[in-house]
RNA sequence: GCCCCCGUAGCCCAAUGGCAGAGGCAGGCGACUUAAAAUCGCUCAAGUGCGAGUUCGAGUCUCGUCGGGGGUACCA
């Protein structure tokens, strides 16, 4: 310990300063944001502030594992941004709550017998303390957790609103487009009055329907409904999962257990009703293009046509009655080339197309199925194939080669344009879950169909040929059979004509338009749009989630609980665990924990619907984790409001549509409103962000919010990665104990004497490379950690963590400190003299640059500019007060504790969370001379000091007179490019 | 396979189409110290993965290619 510098800024001093200022902030409510209305209405305070700004973080799950240094990255970024804007007098709302329902707490409860509420609340306390130590400026009044009864009361209320609504495609919205959620009561009235009918009524009058039938009709339209549908059943977790929670290889995203398709009655959300709006409105928000693409892909809208292929069933009750196989195609222009059809193994029509008895005469052996040889019958072959397909788990389908398999059904359909009989196959490369589960196969125009046709010896007719330079069919094209591959690109239609219609010679777009019109005219088909997006599976067989505010009557009809019965609280249960099974046991049945509390499940209630006291059975599933995180940003706006999820005036103020659309929005776009800045990782790109947008749009349609989108601006942060060291068995070893030898490309690493390899990976306990924020506070302080994380590189990129590099950030703060405080005496050492012109120039250039950087989230370059200015001051004998004050203010967003402390020591009272923030003056950026570079043909050949105010003509003359220029231009000059005062480029002949 | 992002000093990263370096780490030298750590000062270091093209001029724009990362995949 040195006695000579007792006032040096060290980690220990940083700790004292940081803790003290965190107390001050808490005591003064420094980050409280006033509301215009609602229980906390402070309209005068709102009016006294400038414009509003709502900054949002990803909703954290309070894990018991503790934070590592990767977790707070986004929180630091939003805090810097919030502080910067707050210092400029804006009303900044930045708050943090907790997404506290969920599996880990429940699994921990199962292991320890502790109530999940207890462990969850304990974890929240721990996490709050860790985050507070970082100096994050949250409005502490606005924190809550999704497990709070007065929070999930509203989650249940929103669910009820969604369930009591349907999507009316004929409603004209304010912007003139069609379709919106409306109360289901409107549908009931219209059906009762007969002004509307729906196919589910099968032509009967509403009054003729029984209660059960009415409920079934309405369920076909409600935005939240129960359905017996194939779902993702995960025996290992004992619950069902949404499509989004299942990985590509057919396993659970959480736990990596096998997932099976099962028919089970489950709650669904009709998100597909919003598919178009969810896709279209991406144009109106400011999000990374990458994330927009991921959402568009997930929604998977594709436009094409549905086409009916005549076919005559050969068995079953409808045998002999002509019907059609409906297919969806994005290439109706290739319909003349459809030489066979394929149904998915699950397609309902398959059964009726398989003839009894033997194969039709002449059926090729390869069409009769893999193992049947020439002996089996069509029924045996098809049944065997379908059984094999159904037994394949999704995992097996993925692992298998994409080798085409299939079986001929024994029946031919008719190509509606050519009149040709085309064979119908069953093959598992056609999926029941997409389109109609049946395709027309055009081998010449589709790679998969081509492969299948080649394997099964089916005809291939070229219907599109590549276009030559003249826009006609390219000369010398030998066709797809000769090429050995389908032609899937844009081209010119050929071989595509019958007596009524010809596409020949047309490019793809025109061919599509003409044939679609023709199909429509003939009643064979119509233009259609299909989506990859499926309705959202919304129930889980878990304990630790929001109970559904739903009861079933003795007929099994679901009823929403009235508002007065909310919240429906979660009862205690004898056992928190759902019944889990052998992960491979596909035949197991879900059994939710709540079903084991009969006194809670069986109730007698008056639902205030005029039916009086009735016996009911409660829904025993719970909502998925996404429910609470679908609307949490709205509750920050008015967390104490017990009359509404958010007061409409508060909603309008904080997230209402703004007067200007976001940058790059199409001309004429109306602003959708939403959060001003949302920072988070890309892992939520399709799940959380899509679900929340859907709920928000329902709330908008129903008039509860004025904004059409929840997240107006979204920024996707990169990941902090860390080196992973592995021993010769490939096991990670503790990164902190690894020694490095040599440097650069020659570097090697050892752990306890044995050589280890190094790679870059995620941070985590299992990889033994986690560094906790607490270690960093101890060694450097929170401000240094904040500066280091923000200066590592662009926020959107992933960057490797290197603890030893953080010392650079500490040194910066030490130099900043030393420029204000004498390290040996503790006295303030700034002088009252004004800075000279050179420093004034650096100062104002810095202010202008730093402001731009903060606004654009370029914190790494902002910090570099602050360091540069500080280094310039360090070189002086005495730091000018005016410069240091402005530097301290500019540093405050990234390193708020030290900035507060220095600001106080510089003699200012009252803290600086509300500023001021320096304003730069471009006119004070004055330089005596600037260096003009002189290029000959673009290469730098000379330079000259000139006045920054030099005119173009003067500079040109000056440069042309230079010796090197004269020498280089002996043969004359072609052109001279002058960019006064910095550059002249002379191009000789 | 397809789509997106990134390749600049040993490392992390800057650079409105205009002198490749803002900032940091590491390294080297020096100061301070009995010594070390810490701190301070100075310093070394790449022609921008590779190949074409556009341009008076390319790290930056275009095309191709290689490498790394991410997304997605029989989606008709």
C-alpha cells in the first residue's frame, strides 16, 4: 500500500464511491419517471420535462445460478442510453421486472420440496442486489414480477379478452385495411339474427343448435380456443410444447428431450389470424433486418394458387363419386408439366384411393413399395408405408438421408389442363402440415419432384425454359432431362397450351397471372396465400404458471371467469411435479399437477351470466412462460393501476404512435408507436417478439391500446463470448487456472502442467469459463466494468471477453480522476483558466462526436473520444475547469458513480442524473492550418499545410505550382479534383 | 443446399469513397521503487483473407472465391 497516493482512484475507492451514490440515487428516487395519469399522476412534473423516452430490456428470468459478465451487457447499454437522454431533460422511463414463472424454479421445487414462490423470490432478491451494484438507473417503484397476484390478474384478464374475441375479416380498420379482433358477442348476435352464417353451422339456424354445438361453433372462431389437435408431447418434461419450443431435430429446446406428435385437447391461440399483419407491419418498425427476415421466414407467407385435380375414389363410402384432390402450388404456371401427384402419408383421402385386390396391370415394380416386391397388394403396400412413416419420429426423419421414398396408391387423377391421367403417390416428402398436404408434381420445375420422377421412372415434361438475351427461349437448351436437373428459375413457358389457354412464350409472372385467372374462371382453382405459421399452443401441464381463468360446466363447455373472480390464484399442491415419463415413452399421457387438488378443481360458482350457481370443473393446465412476458412492457407504464392494465393516457404518452414514422419505413407509413428502444439478444427473434406483437395487436383491435406495435425500435445485441480450454479428453478445464505461454500464433496453454486447447464459446458454468460481476467489482469496480463492456466493440457484435484487458478502462478512470483530484492531497486541482484554442477544438469536436455516438448506441467510439480528450488534458500542467466539467458530464452515462463524485467535488450540488449534458459548438472547432494531401492519380505524393478557409481556386493554383506536381505533369493535365481544404488529386494525361 | 452477418497490427476494435489508426490490451524501452506490483512517459507494430471490376481515388461500392459465426431447411 502506498501512502503517497491515498486519494488514488482504485477498486477499493471505486467501491466506496459506488455504494454511496447508489444509496443517494435510491434515497432521492433519482430515476423515477413521472406519469401523466393513473394512480401516480404527476402531470406538472411531466410538463416540466422534455419529450418522453421509454427504454426496455429483455425481461429477466431470476435464475438461482447467479449472473455472469455476459448477462448485464444489454442492461448497461440501455442504462447508458437512458442516462444520456435523461441528462438532456427527457422524461425517461427505464424499469426492470422479473419473468418469474417457469420451469427451473419448479424443477428446483420438485428436488427440494420448497415452494417455487419461495425460491423464485429469493432469487429475485439476489439478482436485484447484483444488478443494483452495477449502478443501473431503474425506476424502482415500477418493478414487479409476473408471479405477483396483481400482475397475473391482468395476464388472466388479457387471456379472457382474447378468448372472448374473434377475428372479423370484414371490419374496416382506421387505415382502411380489413380485419380486426371483435368481441365474440358481436358474432353471436350476428349469428342469432341470421345476418351472418359460418360453415361450422352446416346451414342450420343458431337457435336450432344445442349449447354444446354453439360452443363448438364459437370455438372455431375465438382467438383462444381448445382444440383436439396434433401437439408436441414431451414425456421427458411431462408437458406439451409449442412449435417454437421444438428444435429442428425434433427435441425440446429446454432439456433436449424427444418430442412426439400426439392428439391432445389443448388451448390454442389463433395467431394465424394475424399472419398478414404480423408480416406486413414489420415494415413499420425499426428492427435489424436480420430479425425481420427471421420473423418473415417463420410466418412463411407464400402466394400461389390452389388447384383441384379430379379423381375418383375407388373404395369407401364415396367410391365412384368424382371428387378432387386440392393442392397448393407457388408455380401454377407449370401446371401443364404436372405428371403425377403426391399425397402425404397422413392425407385423409389416401384411404379411399387404394384399390382392393391386385395392382393395376403394368404397374412398375418400383411403385409397389420398398419391401413388397411384386407380391403385395396396393393396400398392403400403402398401409405398410403409412405405418412406417407414422412410426418415424421427427428425429429419424431428420437424420435420414433425403432419399425419396413413396408408394403408388393404385389410382390416377386427372391433370385438369391436359386431361392426362396422372398417377397418385403417397410419399413422406410431402408434409400434411403445410398447404393442403398434397402436391402436384412438376418434375421439370421442382428439384424434389425431379428426383422422385427419376427414381420412379415418371415422365418429365419441360414447361419452362431459360430465357436468352432476346427474352425468347434460349437457343440450344437441351432440356432438364439432358441437364439432369430441374429448371426452377424464371424463364419462358413452353409446352403449355390446350385448346382454351396458352402460356407459351410468357415469362413466369405473366404466365402465373394468366393461368390463375383461367383456373378461377373455370372453377378449377384460385389464387391463394398459405402460411407456415401455425396456431400457438398455449397450455402446459405444469404447476408454476398462471392458472387459466376458465371453468368447464357439466356439458364440458368452457366458460371464462368474470372479472370479479380475478385473479384466480394458484393453489398449493401436494406435489409440484407434473408426471414425467421415460423420455422415449410416446404413449404416455399428460397429467398436470393442478388436477391433483380436487377441492380446487371442483367448484360451485355463479359466473354472473344469469345461470346462477352451477357446478364447474376448473382448467388444470397452466399458461406457458410466454404469457407473462407478452405484455410486461405495458405494466411498467402504470404498475399500480388496479382499474386497468394501463391507464389509456399513460399508454398514449409512453407508447402511442409518434408523428413521424421510423427511418426507412415505406412512404406514407403511419407510425405504429411502441417502445422507443428495446435491446436484447437475437434468441427471442421469433418466439417472444412474435407472441408479444400478436397480443399487442389484439389489444389494439379491442381498443385497449393506441399503439399497433409493442416495440417500435429493437436492437439486437451481440454475445460476450469467452475462451474455452479443453484437455486431451475434450473436457473443459477452469479457464481462470489456465496459463498462457508465448504469444500470437505461437501461443500455447497449459492447465496444471498439461497442454490444453483453446476455442471461443459461450460463457457458462458447464464450460468453466464464467466470470462473475462480483469478481469484477472487487478487482476494478462497477464503473470500470461498465466502461469495459461498452468499449469492447460495437454492441451488435459478439466479442471475446478478456478480463486482463479491463485494466485499460480502469486506467482511463484513474486519469480522469487525477485530472480533477490530486492523488496525494485529495484537493481539486482544476484551474479556472480557459483552455487554449487547440484544446477547445478537441473539446467541441468530442462533444459533437460523443453525442452522435451515444444516440446511435456506438458506445465504443464514444468512450474512445472521451479517452482522447482526457489524454489531451493529461498532457497539460493544469486541467482547465471548464473542460474537465464537460468531460465529467459526458462520462456520466457510462461511468455514473465516478462522474457524480467528481461533479460533487467540482462544487456542484444536487447530482447530475438530470444533467446538464454538454452542447457542442461547431464554430469553436477552429484549426490554424490543416494538412492538404496532394495525390497524383490517386496516390499520395505530397502534402502541404494550408488555411482551413482556403478557396478551391487558390488551393488548386497552390498545388499545381508544387515541384512534385509540376514534375509529374510534364505532359499535361487531364483533370484536377479539389476537395478543399483537405485534398487535391491531380490526374496527368 | 439456401439466406444473413463478419474477415484491418500478436489480440479486441476505429476510419461521410479521399494521408490505413480514434481508443484499449499485449510486447519493448524508460521513470518511480531496496525490490515487485500498481502507476506514469515513450515506443514497436498491419497496406485491410484472396482474385477481378467500377472510380481520378476502394478497407469502404460490385462480382467471384476462401475462412469464421448465425438463421433455416423435403414449406410444394
